[in-house]
């Protein structure tokens, strides 16, 4: 394999690994927030699109790449930390019918979420509500209790990729917060 193709493969693998790590959370970059204070102070800046250039002699390389998330913090501003022992990846597709809600919960492991279809409104205790739409990706909050609700007219489908390990659970059921229920 040529050096340029090897470097392109390494870069693609790094992007895939970062994408999988991001899929662990379960909501996308905020399309809107009901309260301006709900947006973390260090929200990552993600370019609308990024392309990977390759030499003309490389066959099978990616011509177009669209970044859906880049950062080191969750939607709630928590620093992302990766499991050290017994690391594994679990990817699921969550389907919510119109108006359906998730249970109140937290995540014991990093979760990257990508909205495949529809729209989800997530209420975060102490932060407020954020809305994520089709094509958005995010690192979900881990230690902030939250609940998602399908606010689309049809099904909402979310790809959720959990980075498990260290004996942590993917989803931790929580009681509803006293204030701010939706």
C-alpha cells in the first residue's frame, strides 16, 4: 500500500473511531434550545462539510465526508472519558413513534447519537430542552438526567453507539426531576 493511501486509511479510521465514540450519547448537536443558557459554554464548532482529498491513483477512497460531530465534551459540557478496562462498542437503533417518550435516564458510558430520521426533543435537568433533527450527531449527556420525546410527525430513528467498559451500564434509569417536566 502506498504511503499516501496508508495515511488516508489512517485518517479515515481515526474519523470512524471518533464517530463511533460520538454515537454513544443519544441526541444530536442542538438545532435550537428553548433557553440560551442551555447551550454549553464550550460548544464545539463543526464544519458543515469536510472533504478528504486523495491522490488520483487511489481507488476506493472517500470523495466526500460530512462531519456530524467533533469535540471532547458531551451536550451537557461533561468531559468525555473512555473506558479503560473491558472496552466494547454497542450500537443500536432506537425508534420512537410520534409523541413517544423515553424513560428518564442517564448514561453510564459515553454515547454518540446520530439522528437517522425525524426529530427528537430532549429535556435535560438543570439545562433545559434541546431539539435535534435528522442528520445531526452528538455526544449525549452522561450524568445529567434527561428524557427524549419524538416531536416529528412520523417515526424518529436514532443510531446510538455506546462505548462500554469499566463495568458501567449503557442506560441508568432515573426518577423524573421535580421541576421542568415536558
